[in-house]
């Protein structure tokens, strides 16, 4: 039954891609270098950090002195048609690949949504325009898991927000240097172009690239066709509303 259904699944993927794709992550596109906004940092320190410090007060590293603004994006996140700004920040790192993070939405200088998470090392944030056709934009966060015995990797998570909750559309592999057939002391750089098609139930696709260059100067080469993306079920992101 599984093998019989595979051609139909691949056909559906091809049709969906032909209808137009939304790029979530592309190894061939270098992220623009951006400096932290002084206004974002000041706002987070004044309005957000005091709210989350109490959650991790037993950890001296989480007193706000190690604050890192991961990034911010403009869009309509909690309400259709709203002019809002979403800020992703790292309050402190708690281990190799682990951090206490925050995610907030600002509208007219006021906090309309604020969430805390014990997660990974968030690296980049971007906006996706209304994947599920409800008038609200989604947030894409790339997260790293540190380095373990020489192996490292990153994933991309797609999130939708309300004022009181976060919906996780899925977490997908973006980069790893671990070989598909694991072998000790062997490394295989591979990255994935992640795309989606909009709809009431968005569809996600993944296309593998392999590095034919070096670590310093990677040269990503296509190594397969876009296929339905596999949700990394072992990664669960749990955001709690901050009052």
C-alpha cells in the first residue's frame, strides 16, 4: 500500500510546487548581515526581560546581562491587517545547544503577545506571508543544536501566533554534517532548501544539497528533487505565555 501510494504522493508534490512555492530556507542564499536595533534591545531590556527573569531566577546567567537579540520582523502576526513587530531574543545560554528564549509581538509600542521557551540556540528569524490563508503571517526561526562529538546541525521551525498561544506548523532539518549512514569520524555536509505551498493545510517540501566545496567556502550542489518534508518529531518546541 505504501509503495502504491508513493507515485500519487510525488505527483501531489509536483502539482503543489508548480502552483508556486514560498521559500522558508535556501542554502544558496546568504542571510543579510544585520546589526541589532538599539531600540529593540532597549525595549526588550525594559519591557520583556523583567517578565521572564522570574522564570529562571535561580540561574545567575539569566539576569539579562547575556541578552542577545536574535532578530525582528514586521508583519500581521496575532491579528489580520495589524502592523506589528515580532522580536526573538535569547535571554541566556544554558548548555551546549540549549538556551532560554523569548518571543514577543509589539504593536503601537505595546506588548500584545509574549512567550518564553527552554529551547535551542536561535540563529535567524524571518516572516512568511500567511501560509494557511487566515490573514495572519507566520514566523520562521532557524535554530542550532550546538556541536556534539564533532557533529552539528540546524533546523527551521514555522510558527503561528495568537495573543496567548503558539502553533507549531513543523520543524524541518536545514543543515547537518552527519552522514545519512552514520559512520564514526566521517562527516557529510548536507543542507536542504525548504519550501511551502499556502493553503488551509500548508504543504512543506525539502530538497537536498551537498557541499562540494570546503567548510570555509561551501559549494552547494543539488542532490535530489523536492520531496515532502519530514517533520522532526523528536524536536518539540514548547512556548508558554508570559503574563
